[in-house]
């Protein structure tokens, strides 16, 4: 996608104050621009769903806000207890951590008719701050492992294969 050039201060953002405040929901994560499509994605705490977080998006040049993740999913993470970025997007595929089961999901299209697929099994691992690595078809992200029970958690930067969910690359901090 090519960029839009404009005089300093004259570029029109696709994100308006009306867009952000339209529903009374609280914007939970800062907008992310899909590097392939240019669509703008963000997450909101949805008042009508007991505060569950959902991903929304808007296409540049259009003003209609659309919901990406279906009801019932909660796009949040508890990495470091206070969370981190719970989703990332690449080529209209949203990868997200669901706080309900601490699993990682992939959703290839928007709306209630497109169900996310689980990449990792529910476990005591938490995922955050993912970045898509196109060359390896993997997500590089912070993985926090609570499998040891009461012992200290292990936090590592890892790659998650988007086809198999297998974790690789490790280095605890």
C-alpha cells in the first residue's frame, strides 16, 4: 500500500474523535495499522458484554467502524499482571491473546460469522506484544510461563508458528 503525501498539518486522519467516542466503550489499546492493507485496528472494552475487550477496525476512506472479533471472546492479556498489547494484525489476519483461557488465537476475517481458530492450547502461559514475522510465518512475542505453580514465572521472547502453534526461540529474562 502506498502512503499519502500531504502538506504538514493538513493530512486527514481516518481516526476522528467521533470514531473513538461513538459507542461509550473505552478504547483499551492504541490503534495499529495493518502494514499490508492499511486498515486501522484497535481494541475496546465493550460495555454491553461485561467489559470484554473486542477488536474493531476501519478501512481508510470509510467512516464505518466494524467489529472484528465475535462476541464471547475477551482480547486481553495478563502478562506481568497488568497486561501488554493483546493483539497484532498482518494482512487482515488478527492474532490475539484471550484472557479467558490464556490461549493464542488467529482470525482471518471480521465479524460474527468468522470464528477465530486456536493456535495454542489453554495453559498457564500468557502471550503479549506480538509482532508478525512474514519470512518465518511466525509471531515473535513475550511469553510468560506460569507452569511452575508457586515458583517464579519464566518470561521469554519466543516465536509462535502461526500454522502449528509450536513455540521456538527462548531466552528467559
